[in-house]
């Protein structure tokens, strides 16, 4: 039987992509804000209904440079229940991550615990719309306004979503999106920062291009984080198919829900009201006290049948060895509970519905 991995990149047809990249052999313009880069930027602005977009070579650099552009200092309140990139982006900017616990309902930052972590050194909150589950954006903005903090959303998983009728890209000061191959929407590697304040445009453009601001002037020490034309071409092709891909993901999601929702000891995330979801991930929490198997058993059981679920996001980022100085934070009970029990099941547009049933049969011990 064919291996089933946790996800599988969405791709246009071979012919479609080849047709798209053909003109590059005429222009010989391969990167540095080329025609496709600029077209991709404007199409994304339209798709995301946002005033400004800056593209990057990947989501990580987008987040790292968004933090730099906002000039954050001191401490940043964030979640440990995420991919390690979120924490790296903070630390690589010389800032201290202050970890806040998460909600047991949707695994996003627990807004009731943020205020208790604010000190005179706090400059921002960096929450994560983890799995595309939207954070409590209104409460976060209220806290940010009260204390004069910036908000950058790690929206790596949330591309294409709307919440309360508003594009997910329009919350906070900035939002970072990842277009990595494993995401709902990809440009092979790639990322974007969306923001409403046009003043940041030039800054972000310079930051992704070595800090160069004119032919003879470099204003800041910065990396190369530009998106190239092959990435942008893939993004443009995939954008054409996005709605179809999300519709197929919804079918997969609905099938999992039909099979697993309501089973004692299995916790699934319920769709939030007013969220137009992108069906990015299928995270399941297994409570070993109520379900006959714990998370690790299920992981192994699936693996023995060539089905590779993933423990996204275990361990918590404060527990990995490079952050051992933050390991002992007793206030992360919910995050620890979830990280120890969660398993991301295979989820992608082309996953066969019969395979979803097979995965559920294995989990539920149905022979
Ligand atoms: N913030 C958050 C919250 C994030 O989740 C991420 C990235 C970032 C920031 C940073 O964004 P980027 O800089 O990556 O744009 C994967 C991805 O590499 C990473 O992008 C993603 N989050 C993370 C959650 O997952 P791994 O180490 O689990 O990837 P890997 O290579 O094990 O791939 C997982 C599965 O995906 C494979 O089993 C099969 C499938 N796959 C993978 C690749 C590389 C494909 O179908 N095609 C492919 O090309 O990190």
C-alpha cells in the first residue's frame, strides 16, 4: 500500500507551470522583484483584501523581518505551542520570548493570561493562528491598545481565511503567511507580510534586500530574503486553484468529523462561528484516560501501516534544547497537556476519502 504522509503539496499541472515559466528564458530576469513577483504581490493584495503585501523567500524570514521593521524591543509575549520558527524569529531579533499558556478549546494563546505577563519591557504580542484556528483577535487588540503594544500574527497556517467577514490579513499591525510546500497554498518556499500601514513598505523592501536603500546606500544590516520568479510563478499558478483545493480539503475534514466527532476521549476542534476556515490541519487530542490508546500508540499504530501522522506541535518550543533556559515555566499547563496528546492526522486536498476511513478504522480499532 502507498505511504500516506501528513500532507502533500498542492501543485498545478506540469504543463501549466512550464507554460508560466517559459518567458523567463526570454527575459533572463530570475529574481530581485521581477515581473511575476510584482504580479503575485498585487494578486495577493486583492485575494487577501489588504492594502500592503511584501513577499519573502519563506515565512520565517517574513516574520523575522516584520519584527525588525516594527522595531520591537525587550520582551515579546508569545505562545510555545507552535513551530519553532515563531520563537526563533523573536530570539534572532535579540528579544526575549515570554511564553503564555494556550486555550484548551482551540490551542491559540489564552487571552486571559496575557496581561499578567506584561512588564515595562514588553513591546509586542506575537500570537499564532495555529492550524488556522483564529486567535481571539478582539481581546488581543484590546490588550495591545491598553498597554501600547504592537501585534504581529504568525498566520503561517491561516492563508485564505476570513473572520467576522474580514480577511485574516487585516488583524493586528502585521500578519505573516507561509507559502511553504506543506501549506494550504504554496509558492514552493515563500512567505508574505500583510499590513495596513503603508509606512512600513519601504522598510520591509529594504530589509529583505540586504538593507540596501539606493545604489550607493545601505541603511541597515539585513539578510537576503527575496522571493524569486520561479517561486512567484508557482504561487500564481496555485492561486488559480486555491478555492478548489480548499473545497477538497473540506470534504476530507468533514469525513474525519463524521467518523471521530463525539468519540469518548477524542477531542476535535469545532469550527469557530464566523470563521471561513481553510482546512489546513486535522489535529486530534487523545485523552489516554478516556480513550484506549494514547497519542504515541496511535502514532505508532498508523506508522506500522505506512501512515505518517505528525506530532505537531510537540515538544513545546520552550522545551527544545536551544531554549532550555525557558524550559521551566510552570504556567504552561494547558500547552503541556495538549502538546503531549496531540496528533496531526494526514490532511491534504488529494487525500482519498477511503483512506480517511482507513485511518479512522485504525484509530478506532475497527478491523
Ligand atoms: N510559523 C509557523 C507556525 C509554522 O508552522 C511555520 C512553518 C513557520 C512559521 C515558518 O514558515 P516557513 O519558513 O516554513 O515558510 C514543515 C514545514 O517545513 C514548515 O514550513 C511548517 N511550518 C511546519 C509545520 O512543517 P517539517 O520539518 O515537519 O517538514 P517535513 O519535511 O517533515 O514535511 C512534512 C510533510 O510534508 C512530509 O511528510 C510530506 C509533505 N511534503 C513535504 C515537502 C518538503 C510535501 O508534500 N512536499 C514537500 O515538498 O516542517
